[in-house]
């Protein structure tokens, strides 16, 4: 069954060029204003976001009719929606979906809690039509070449499925996923983040397509686009991000006139590409547990469509299940591994002629610096410190995951502790900042420390 | 420009230009004739109009409310003014990511000129102050 909204391109609903809404009060006094976003619920209903109680809302409560003009951002062609206000929702799936988008922008523009959704106002679409005469069709637009998908859709799903199920370890899995997203769909800029043991932060464990790898970069849950996805366990797809931020900044400027600046936080820079115009982020969820977030971005304003969203959701679900199984399997296998003795022969000894690497552990900040450069913090920092100290004191080179899990100083939770992802992060940070020190997997649940340079350890209370 | 018919059904149409009269109490709003039929029909039965002006780059927005004084065909001699208005608008859209080729397709001629006497001015920039009267 088709409804009046069939045939209107979905990009018209992405809020790039603001839509207008005309209403009237009971005396016949019209009101017209701009809307940030028209949310398409189904082919007969739309929802408009109400962030501030305004004249539009007052009018439709008294006289339910409204007229909205939607503009196609690619062509500026216009569609007319004749609406009748139906009801407002202040909770539930629709409200949560609309709220998440607004919260993400509020967070990025430093206005969490100030700029928020009051209600999702649901309207019935009485009629929808193309508006003739808006565009001069004698002026023809140059055609934008559409890049074909590089491989067929089913083949892409097959590739992802095959590579994730055959991944030998966490690092292998992450690299396979990001590489396949690029290969199959041209998602050139992607990252994977994992939730830490405090459940309050996400840390970056794998990236693809960035000048700087950004491994170890952290995002608070609920903050920005990626943090919102982890908190709400929902997909977030945003196009024309700059337009969304501009809208947020307009409100910020208006708020500054009426409230103390202290109510507002500084703007948070977007992670990843400085000039990204499209973002899409998926939570990696198993049951009701969030494991992490898979995020892609692009400089193209309309890079991701509904199809990409659906596809990435399939990928994210598959990755989440594989990841969870991998972490659980690895944890169980650990307890079958006997404690390795200290007698292991060093795989590689330190070459005394190389300059001494100076590692400093700052207890209060729970972080390690190497030669005055920040290396890593929290759990992976404690792992490294434990391993280096053991090596320095006893000459040990062989370690097991099990002993790390049993060490209360490391503070790993009893189950699903993300140890493997912490080791991946630690390995990548070492490779980037101190390639002379390596942690190499030797077998399931075991790893060796390889040290090519002499090192010194120093513990301090604070920097 | 927002208008409303005798049954209180509202309607909006995109204006393609505006000129403030020297007395600053009247505004002439230009509408593209090809898509302003309903607006003009509404104004014939209900002279009240709302006009929203926005600057795309920062969403600075004001709303003008008033009553229609006259409706007429835009004169050929006024076209250069509309050309300039639209050129400036295309540049404003370009700043927010709409290509000039796309912006340049906005149809605006032939046009109708709607003269309005200004009765009220409101802040309409998104935010908590939207809807407040401009002093």
C-alpha cells in the first residue's frame, strides 16, 4: 500500500536545506518558520522536533493544520506536505530516535541538557505533492557521476561473514572488518572503538584511512556522535554534518544571550576527519550489552543512505557476536593455560648499544610516558608496567593472559574483561611510539615480551 | 511567506526577493508567479501575512507580520533588483554547500509584488528566544 509520502526522495528528510512550516491561529493570523528536521515515520506520518515551545506549537494545538515545504538538497526542487497535527510523544522509540540526534549535536556544540528534545510532534500527512514552478528546468544541472558499488551486495555480505568467522584473533577481526568495508563499499574512513571496563568510556582499537591512526583515543559514553550511539544502543546516520552543527551553534549563540556561559561546555571537536560531512555509527551490541561502536565517515555530504545503514547494521551485528564469542572463548581458554615459568628463554635480548628508553608511570594519572611522550593509560598502562617490571626484576619474557587476569592491581573485571582488546591497543601504541618494545602473541592466551633496547623504569606520584 | 485561507488552512511559499520601503513601515515581497497562486488566493480573502527571513550561514532569522496593502505584477524595471537579490541568495546558499549551478535554477520570473504594512517583528533564530518581539 502506498501513501502520500511515496516518491519523495529520502534526502529531502535529512534537514540539509531547512524546511518551512506554515501554521495559523484561530483568528487566521499565519505564522511561518524554519524547521531543522522533518522525520519521516512512515508513508502517512511525519514527526517534527519540538525543542522549544513556540508559536508553531501553540498554533497547531489550537488549529491542527500545517503546511510544510521540503526542499531536495541536491536539486532545490520542492515538495509540499499538507499536515494535520495528531499528538506529541515524550518517550518511546520515536522520541528516543529523534532525541539521540539532537543530543549528539548538543553534545558537540557544548549544550548537553540545554538544547534537547521536548517532544516529537506527530502529524498525519493529508496530502503531498511536487511543487511546480520552483525550479527553472531549462537550466540543466551537470550530471554527477554515481560511483557504482564495487562488488555486488550479496558478495559483500558473504565477504564480511567469511572474514569475521575466520578471523584468528581480535586484531585480525578488526582489520578484516575495516578492510572489507572499504573494499566492498568504498567506506574509506572507519574506526572501531571498544567500551572500557568502567562502562563510561570508549577507546579506539582500530582505524582505517586516517593520517594519524588515533589508536587509544577515548570518547566518553554519551558524548558526541560515537558516544551517543554507545549510550543509546542505536544507529546514528548524519548527513551534511556541518549544517547540523551550524543549527546547533545558532542555538548556542541564542542561549548565550539568555543564560550564563558557565552552563555551557566548550565545543568538542569531531573525531576523525576534520572536514567530514557524513557520519554513520553502529553500536556493537549482544543482548543488552554494548561491546563497542563501529563508525564510518566521509567528506561527501550524502555518502551514506538507508541501504548503507541497513548493511552496516548487519555487519555490526555479525561483528558483535563474533567479538563476544572471541572474548569469551579466549577467557575460557586462558584457564587451561598453565602458569608459564620464568625460565623462558628471551626471544630477543636488548641491544646495549641502543639508547635507553625511559618509561615513567604516573600513579595519579594512571598513565605511562616514554621519553617524555604520552604512551598509554589505565588498564593497558598497568599491563605494560607489570610486564616491564617483571622483565627488569626477573628477566621474564613469557607471560600468560591468565596471570594478568588474576592480578588485582590491573583491575580487570571477572568476565568479558576486554583484555585482548587492551593488548591490541597496547601493541599498536607500542608499535607507534616505541617499536623497540613488542608484545607478541605466541599461542592462545600467551604472549612474549621482546625488547630490542635497554630501558629504565621510573614511578612517580604525578606529573 | 505564510498565509491562511478562510477555513484557517495555512500555506507557505518561498519568496524570491524583498524591498523595505524608505519609511521602514512597509515591505514589498516578491513571489514567483508560477507557484504563488494559492498564496495570492489566500491574501484575497485574508490579508494577514507572515514573512520569515533567514541567513543560511548562521540561521539568524526574523519574522515579520503584517497586512497586505497591494498585490501587483512586478515591473520589468524592478527585475535588475530581483536579479541582484537572487544572486546574493545563491551565494548565501553556496556558503552552506549548495552549488551555484543548483542555486541558480531557482525560478523567479515573472513575479508578483506583494506590499505589506509591517505590524509586528519577532526573533525567530532557533533557540529559547525565538518568538520574542523585536524591540
